């Protein structure tokens, strides 16, 4: 996988997720947070921020999975709400995610392979049919541009162009 593609994907994902972290700071009584990324075709894709103690209470957790848990954890979840779910351990740390100051700090807590597997499922559910694992950085930027313009209303097009300009720099 192109290293620059990997870095950009992790950073973009982290910056998006960090918006939920900032919002979570206002809810001091809450200790579990969810960042919904998509709800399409009966599928839901979200990232949950869970304390280890809550995860240990969930049924059917394997020893391998629980061995990776830290005090605070990020789980990527893809589910149809009926037949089951796919769960990805995206990363963890020993202090609350609300203690982080930037999305870049959050990116440093992520585990590459599960994050990329989770994002592949997310892109598939969103109908984005490109394989970022085999693309060069330039191919990746062009594919993202194509998807953004395909799925952006005219009223939001200038915002999309500004966002894509930051990718190219």
C-alpha cells in the first residue's frame, strides 16, 4: 500500500472522528460514544469509543480480542442490526479519548490493518468501488475527487473543492 495513501486515510479518518471526541467533552456523564459514519441500505457503520470494563461485559468476546484491550478503546462496527455484525479493534489508549488535543494525536492511537479493513467495508457500503490498497497516491486523489463530486450537491461544491485542495498540498 502506498505510504502516502495510508497516512492520508488515517489522518482523514482521525480528523473526522476527532469531531465526535470534541463533542463528547460536553457530555461528562457519558463514557461510551458513537461516531456514525453511514446508514445506507439497512447497513450501519460506526465507531464506538468504549472503556475496557464495558467491553469485558459483552458476551462472546474471544481471549485474543480482550488481550488487545486498553483502558479506552475504539471499535469499528458494521451491522445490519439483524444478522450480526463485523467488529474491528481500531486502537486504544490508557487515557480517555477526550484528553486528546488534535486529530493527529488520535491518528497515533490507530492500528493500521484493522483501520484499513474497516474503511474498505465503509467504502463498499457507500458504493465507492475503488481499491485504495493498490493505488498510487495520485490515483487515490483522483478517485476521491471523483467520488466527492459525484456525491456532492452544487451548493456544497465549493466546500468540496477546498477540501480536495488540501489533499493535493
